[in-house]
């Protein structure tokens, strides 16, 4: 006998919600647990103030939903924000409720978590690095140390604060929301007994490359903030800790801090270069100048793949990440994987190409130890020996516009070469009008060129960079192309690698900063000085 119970559909398993602290703004300050949850989330429900750089860590998530604002422009109440996450969890999904800063310190965590508990939805809370500690640290302001052993956090925007309770000169104050009432707060603290000479620091956009810190005193801070047109949100520190900023400021003194650097490469190729720029304090802006497309006819690649699995080749030479990607995609179309390279020796032109191969599960047998180029690869390539080399043929997958250097060199060494067009490179579409205007109008501090084609294509789709923009090139050939297009090259990498290129630009930026300081200037970004004379690094 069949009962009604047995005919009922099985109930959908309930999902879960993780309240995750996004930290103060720097995506590098996300906790390991936060990164793990973002990487596996089905839905991310985020506060409206989460920086784009942090949201990019959820790039693989199929649904990224803002928790507000409401239709009338006001912030959603905690119950409404919680309901967005609860509805998703009710569908059996893994939900990350991404909260600004540390959810346990500010915001509506208690109300949202209580709503989850009432709905019987399992949840967890992942703390985030708090703005209270992170922003002063990035601004070079040690909150405890010296004679100031006590730290108090005060919501200055809250009405009815008794400032007389905070007049002890040995207490460091961290003020939230003080910028809009700065004059009143400073006057109240002075009236309560704090000396007018007490140091004050205001930091906005803390822990990001847009961070700016204004230092003053209680007596002058309101006027200084108005004169500097300082706007919030910002965090204010009051106390002797501010006096240590000239010695301990480490973030805003990075050699390329705040520089907008144009990276004319595809997003896949630009990742390592952009990360290196970010480590030096720069803001990389990636503008693709080429688009990679399959070859017009696939027959060459089809024959090469068949030859690879049938033992036609002794070597495969990869000269770019794009070549690795093209061969990998074609192998996968045939249902093959890295095992197709069994018994074949693999050469990679440089470390980035080698890294792409390792990601595919292939370990290169040859990567040049010196110059990472076709010429460098040829210098270390063995001469064909009919006694010890059972096969004399090399598979060379490359771009349609690649030079013949490697192919000709291998022939000179006695090898037969199947020179195969694995992909085509075509000029990318022009960037948005705003980006083009920034390029031509001096809105970028520097541009890093990694090949002659990036020079030609950038000028072709967006125009010449402004004369104030620092031109950095990866090698002499690229520099020559830049000069042929009327650009003055000021930075040349000592060796042809992305790391060396960025580090050379950072060295140049540090030298320019020192020159500016020697001349009493506080601004050393080229884009802010484009109407003045350009000083060359000594």
C-alpha cells in the first residue's frame, strides 16, 4: 500500500549563510576563510559600500546582489537585507552576506543574524579586519605606544557625546563620522581641556591606493580640512600617535603610490603585471589592445594535434601564454589532456609561459635561464643529433604575426619545424571615450609597454599618450617602436620581463619623489604636474 507520505516530493535541502567581513577596503586584507567562502559561494549579497576590488574576489560567483539601497534611495533596514540572503538560502544555495569592515563591530549583524535564526537557516560569522585598526596602521599611526596606552573609539556623529570624558591628553581617540562635525568636535575637546596643539590626522579611502591623510592640530584641523576640500567618509585620530606618522608612514610613501598606470594588455596577460604594480602602490588600469581569435582554418592545428599523439614530434616549443591556451583548448576539444605530451619534450620561452604550462599539468624541460625571448631560447636549444635524437621534428604553435626568428634558428640547428598558426591576434576595439581622453589628456601617470605591438595597437585605437605620461618599455625593440611613434621613453627594463619593467618604473618613481621633496613639493605624480616642467631622475 502506497501512503501519501511516500508520494510527497523530497524537501529541498536548506542552504547556508555566512556573514563575511570585507575588511577596510584592501582586498589583500580579506581573511583566508573569507576568500574560501567567496570562491565557493552560489550567491553574494553585499553592502553598497564594498569596494570593487573586493567584489572582484567573487568573480566566479554566478549571482552578486547588492543589499540596497531601497527604491527611495535610503539604506535597506537589517531585516530586508537579511531576507535577501534567507530567500537565496531557502533555494539550497550557499550564500555569502558580504558586510563592510567587521560585521561584529558595526552594522546590523545582530538583527540580520537573529532573522536567520528565526527562519532556522544555519549561519556563521567570519570577522573582518576593522577600519578602526587597519586605517591608522596604513596611515602610519600606531594607536598604542609611547605614553598613550589607552585607545577609545567614539562615534562622533552620534548626538550627545560628552567630550569632557575624552579630554585626557594621554588617551588616543579614534573618531568615526567626525568629518561633518569636525569644527564642533575639535572645539569641544579644546574646551574640555585637550591642548589646541594636540596632533590630529584624518584619513579617507583608507587601505586603498586612493588613501589620503591630512595632518593638523585640534586648533587648526577644521580650517585645514575645508582648505583641502577634504570629504568623507573618513577616520580621524586624535593624540600623540599622529606625531609618529613622518617616521612610520609606509603605505602612502610607496614609490608609485596613487599612480594611475595604463597596462595595454589583455586581462589574462595583465594579471601578474598589475599585481606587481599594485605592490608598489599603483592603480593599474588594463586596456586590451589585441584580441586573440582562433586561426581562420583549423586544419593545421588538427594535423599538429594528431601528430602530437602519434609520435611525430620530439619537441613542442611554446612562445607565449596564448599559444599554451590555444593548444590546450584544441586538445580538450578532442577529449585529450596533458597526457598527450607523454614522451615529448617541452620548451617555454619564459616564466609566464612556463607557469601556464604547469597550470595545465605540463612541466617544461627547457626554459631559458638568460634572456627570456626566442633568441634566448635558441641559445640554449640543443643541436639535432641523429644518433641520440630519434625524431627530428619540432611543433611550433604561434601567432599569425609572430616573427620567423625561432623557426629559422631551429632549422639552422638541424631540426625540422612544423610552424603552425595556433591563433590570430587582431586589434581590439577602442576603449571607452573616457579612457581615450585620459590617455591623450594626461590622466595617466605612466604606461607600460611589453611589446612593439602594444605600442602600435594602443596608438591605433586610443591615440598617443600625453607628453606628461611616463613611458616605460620592456626592451630596446619596444622602446624603438615607441620612439618611432613620437613617444619619449624614460624607463627601460634592465631585462625583458614584466617584473623587471615594473620594478624599473618604481625605481624611477622613487627618484622623482625624492626630487620633488628636495624642491619643497608634496605632489610628485606626473598627471598632477602635467602643466609644469618635467624633471628627469638623476
